[in-house]
């Protein structure tokens, strides 16, 4: 368990850019990727905004025959992985493929495939349902297609913990390398659920905002927050055992040092009201890293823009960090890209690594006035240039799933 794990590659498909640099520059510029939904007619829907991926052409990342055997979420996963592997410089011809694994999750899989084929079932009968429906639909096909496309034959898993999926996927990949099951893991999350049933379902839960103003829709910690905005995309990273990375002279972007995971065991949609489960995930990650709470410089909050999440996560940060909670810098990436569900933890982990690299904490866009009980430093207004050594990313999922991953500036 003393094997050190470093980040050697990153890939992103997001509502504000289809590569890591575009995504990161968008965050620094407070670029909001939210707009009216284009993927279906929202005339009868209460929620009409989403953070959609723009100008995505799967042919830029894979051959067209392969793309046709993947749904949108899996295409995103493969595209983000392609960028991450290219950035890492790994040459699979020189690797033992059974030592290179995959931990790429999706919270839902393909609602598009379900909707499309269910319509055929009702209108034309069971004989007309696509024989590929199941392998197109199921959520593990993000990980499966990544393995197939890039020849990765090691441990291949799909963690599904709703909105905590991406963070759990990276955490479990981190553990797999620490434990010696793999030398390299491709890890993260992918999601594409901007569909009629997806938006209708979350709306029925009153989880989505009904705002029609893209700049006042995803506003984490703001007094006027009214629900999250559905996003889509993928965030994938290459994690590697340190000596393996050094042996091939890889560029190292950061080091994963802590992972914490808990369950609220409280409610299927609401976090525990005192934030105790999320707090414990944070303290477990801090303990795992062998540091104190006071050494933490930055928290990438789950920050969904729902009333309960933002309030209870604020309580969790206070519980985990004590009086240091008032000093640590906090923000929410979801203020610009919406909530990518199973992919959220992947792109937010990348934001943490880039924050450390650039020494810049991006603003929580749209935050004008903090809501009651939300009284920490959420980086309101403009981003802040500062040295960041330790960053933690939090994710909380329906079902009470909590995950925190801690990354630090790499030092030999």
C-alpha cells in the first residue's frame, strides 16, 4: 500500500470545451456552458436549460463503425480517454496490457437507447427492437469500450454511485495501483442523460432548476439557488504507479494521496442534514494522505445549486476542517458546466489538478449573494491566484454515497 500514484494524463469532453485546455481556460474565464436544450423539444417541460456538449463529432476520436456501436456516453468516454492516453505518452506496445486497467463509470448508461427502443417496442413489436440494445444501453459499456478501443486488458470496472461515480472510479483506481493490481489505470466518468425521460425524471423530483436564465440557473451557494442544471460529458485521467511513470520519463501533473468513501445511510435523495457522512469522507481522505486539515488549500465542492446539498455540504466542510474551514478556498465547477452526474467527479478532479498546476482557483460563476448558512469562502466574483499544494474534490450521490479524493502538487 506504499506504492505512490501519480497523474500522467487527462482528457475532458465538457459543455465548455472538448479538451482539457479548453475546459480549463473556460473555467478561468467564467464561461457558462448552459443554454436552452437542443436535443429534444422542451415545450411541455418545466426545466428547459441544460449544459450540453457542443460540436462533438465521434469520428474525430474513433472510426465510424466503432462509433455506431456506442451510445453518446460511451463515445464521450472513449474521446476523453484518447486525449488522456495521448497526454500520458504511454506506448501500449511497450506495456503489459494486463497491467493497464480501466475504472470508468457512468451513473445511468444510455437513456437514449432505452427511449428509442421502447418506442419501437410499443409501435412495431418486440421483433423490431435493436439486437444491440443491451450492449448499447448498459452503463459498464463506457469502461468496456475504453478497454476495447485501446487494448487495455487489466482490471476493468464500472463503479455506479450516481453523482459520486466519477470520484469513486478514480478512488478505486488509486487503490488498485496502491494494492499492486495494476501499474496504470484509466479512470473517471462519462454521462449523457439530457433526454426527455432524464429531464422529466429529475424535474419530477424537483431537483432541476426551472430558471430560464443561463447565468442564473446553476448558482451554487447563492440565496436564489433553485436546483441543478443537467450537464453531460466525460472526465478521464491516467493514474500511474510512480516508479513506472519515472521509468518512462513521463510528465507528472500531480499525485493522488488520499481517498475517503462513506454512506449517509439516511435518505435516497437528501444528504444527511448535519453533513456527517460527507465530513467523514473528507476526514478519511485527509487521514489517508497523512496530512492535517490545516494543510488543505482548496476544496472543489460538489456544489450542485440545490438548497439541501449546498447547505449540508457547507456543514460537512466545517465539521471536517474545523476553524480552517473559514480559511480554505472553495468553489463549484458545476456553476459553469452544470451537473455531469456520473462524469462530474472526473471533470472536477481534472479541475483540481489544473488548479494545482496553474496556482489558480476559479470563481464560482453566478454566485452573487450567499444563502442562509452558506458562509464560507466560495470564491465569489473573480478567481484567485494562489499557491495550491493540497486539493480535495467532493462528490455526493443519491443513495447517500459520499466520496472525497485528495491530490497534491508532485514532489519527488
